[in-house]
């Protein structure tokens, strides 16, 4: 699979290739901040097959958490582009909303961090869900 995407203002662009290693719906509280309140839809691809093609993304990593996720974003418009989790070395978690063609996502294979799920969040019928991450 070859995909491209970028931020809302167009200052940062990326491309990636390879098969999706995972497709998820994350309900963690941190993702709720980034999504505006809903779950965040992510597609994990090999980091080795991901590159920025335009601009430079900024990064943010919380210093008060034991294993914080690093989130990259456009410093001009604030769009969150990708995340990198210590628990998934070599994987880049692309935010589905930043894909030029979000339909390639197809839907989540799992819902994670449902422990933080809000009453207005919905999980598609038939997909496994986990309070945190799968073991």
C-alpha cells in the first residue's frame, strides 16, 4: 500500500508504504485531547517506510509519564500527524484524518484504552476492545 497525507494547512506532507500492521481506534484520554473529544483513529505502518516529503513536523512528549507517546504535529496549524509509542518500536501510528484518502483505513480492527472511553464514544460491532492495549 502506498499512502500520502499531510496537515490541514499543507505545510507538512508525508508518504508511507507497506501493509498496515494495525488499524485501531484509541480512546485514551490523551487521544481525546488531540481529536477534540472522540477516539483517535490510527493506522500503524513500518517506520522505515515513512518519510516527510514537505516541511518539518514538531514533536511533543510528556515528561511526567513513565512511557509517554511522542506526538508529531504541524507547528503552523496544529494538526496531529503521527505518534510513536515506546511499546511499538519501529512503528509509526498515522492519524487517519491526515490521509489524503482516509477510506484506505477501512475501519478499526480493535478499540484500545476503553478504560478512558466516554459515554458518547461508539465502538463498531464485532471488533475486540481492550481496557488498555492487547497483551
